[in-house]
C-alpha cells in the first residue's frame, strides 16, 4: 500500500559551505531512481529572517511523495546518508535534523509553519508538537533544526508561492568565482520580464542570481511559474559545468514573514512585524548613512532604522516629518538595550500638511505684497496698490513625497520580500506540473 510521506530537513550547512537545497537536489535524484510518485516539487521554505542563529537565508526544505509502505525505511536511510555526507557536521552551529511525517498535512502543522515564518519558536514546543502529531525525527547534534524541518513540512504552500530553479556547480569549482555570461543574464531578464524576479540590480549593475559564498549553488532563478524559470535557465550561458538543477516550489517572494500586525508594545526581539503609527520628531542620519526615526502608535514608541543598503528608501524616509502616519514592515532587533524596528519597506498612509504664512499677492499686478507693519496691512512695491485690511495667508507646502508603498532596490531584498511586480498576482495554492523539473 502506498503512503503519503513528507520529509523535512534543516540545518545542514555552515558558514564554510554546504546548502540544504543541495541535499534536496541529491535526494530528488535518489528517490526518483526508487520510483517514488512525487506529490510536489521539493519545497524551499524560508522562515523568519530575523532569527540570529540562522546561517544565511533561514531556509529549510521538504520533499513530498508517495511510496509503498515497505520502502519508507529505505527513504530514511538514503536521506540520513546524504545528510551525513553533505553536512559539515563538525562545524559549530550545524545541527541537522531529518523529520518524517506520514499522512496529510494537518492545520496544526500549518499553524506551526506560520509561527516559524513570523516569530521565534521554542525548540521544546517544536519537539512536543512533533511527538504529538507523530513526526519521527533523526537528530544529529542539537535538536534546534527540528523547528525548520517541521515548519518545512507544515508549510505546504496552499496559499501564495513562487518557483526557483537552482543550478549547482561541480565539486571542484566550489570556492572559485562563478563563471556565468553576464550578457546572457541580461538577455534572460529581458526575455522573462515580469515572470522572473530580481535577476539584476539595475542601479548598481549587480547580478543577483549568483550567490557569493562558497556553497554549491551556481545560480538560482526565481519566478512566477516553473515554465518561466526553466525558460530563463535555458537562456543562461555558463562557462562551467552545471552538475544538476532542480525546480523548487517556495514561499520566497511572497512576504510570508510580513503577515502579523503588531502594536509597538507587543514587539519583541527577532519577530517579523507590520506596525502602524505616527512619526514623532524628524528622522536623523547616523554614521554609516543609516536613517532613524521614532514611531509612536499610542501603545509605545520604537526606533525605526532604514539601513544604508536599502539605497533610495533612505531618501524617502528622511523626508518624513512629525505627524506623518506610516506603516512599517520589517524585523525587530535588540540594540543598545532597546528594540529597533529594521524597516524592509514602508507605506506612507497619510502625510501631515505643513503650512507657511505668506504675504498676500497684489490683486492688481500679481506680485507678492510687503507688510506695512503689524496690523497695518500690505503695499505692493511694484504698482503701489495698498490694502490696509488684508492679512497673511496660509500656503500648503509641497512635501516632495506622496502617500504609497516604498520598497528598497532588488539588491536589498530578503528571500521572502515580495517584489512590486508580484502585487496582485498572489496565488491560492495548486501545483502546476512542468517537465522537466530536475536533472538528473
Ligand atoms: P541556509 O539558508 O544556507 O540553508 P540557514 O540560514 O537556513 O542556512 P540554518 O543552518 O538552517 O540556517 O539555521 C537556522 C536554525 O534556526 C535552524 O536550526 C532552524 O530550525 C532554526 N529556526 C528557523 N526558524 C526559526 C524560528 N522561527 N524560531 C526558532 N528557530 C528557528
């Protein structure tokens, strides 16, 4: 009898290298050879990006498939061997966990994933939940990876999702500069515009599909559909061998972390949040070019920081004034004994109006008149017109800023950041199968 099996894996990589998605790519090959029925593309699930103990992008993976009951042990054996071989087990902070769940994903697991995407999860709670829903686990060192492994199983992407095709390098190339034809990346970006995201940062000319670390990823192309990322992949010219590639389904580019509205009094370290309030005081620019402003929502006041890498977002924020109503999206970090809200994007809800008192304009010649002294009215220098009854008028000053959503440039996006092109294109579940989706 066939069983529905979900495998979640996390915490296999260290600062020196490795990549949890590569473990998934190897397992896709191994399991395909076993003849499993794939229920989904491998899922690449990004969790709360503000967790300080993440290695890089706080990613975990899950594989969902059907297989004969008699072969479940083989699946686990293969996964354990691959995880053991590919993880830098000896490194500090590398604590791989394999979690295996049989059956349909429950709402309880979905809820857990939601919390792991937006908040900080206690490892004890994750272990208890795993036991209560019957998730088996294999823990190599510290059990912390259970959080990611369980969340990767629970986030079955019934809501919005995107795809990423990841191409991997051969072992011998790891650590060397990535040899990708830059013009082919530009051609790919042009040919798949609106269907793939954040390939290039046009302000700086930086290619964003290639990571910079010593991991096995050659490039990753993110997009709306599996067809789009595959087509993009066929356009890229690489001067080094692609060892393998896989299309993942993912919560990347969906703002999955920015779904919880929190009042300022409820902010706590490392949560992701959306908070709304009134700007109090003028923004200040601190060393390093970061802009800081205070936000007050009646329950508390928090420092909001817009960091230098967010580029043009800082010039928008530096125009804010006391009284402006804004909604900030981002993560909370402790700093200097206080909390700081690190702003990823900002929505200006309402700008406070500022007025300047000015002399009236001469009704006869149109020139601005001069005061004849307090309470004595105004006189026009040009035509001599006098008006002893007139008084100063209030002019609404243009703020050079409009209400609306302001985003950083693509080079400052987080993995989960929803690019502006995706607004209004959010999906509601459903897997679209496209072949080929992996090689080998
Ligand atoms: P990479 O992106 O290269 O795969 P990473 O940034 O995902 O690396 P990990 O090595 O997976 O980093 O470390 C993240 C650790 O944090 C894991 O042990 C994971 O279980 C745990 N974790 C993830 N999200 C949360 C959360 N919301 N609360 C508590 N722990 C979490």
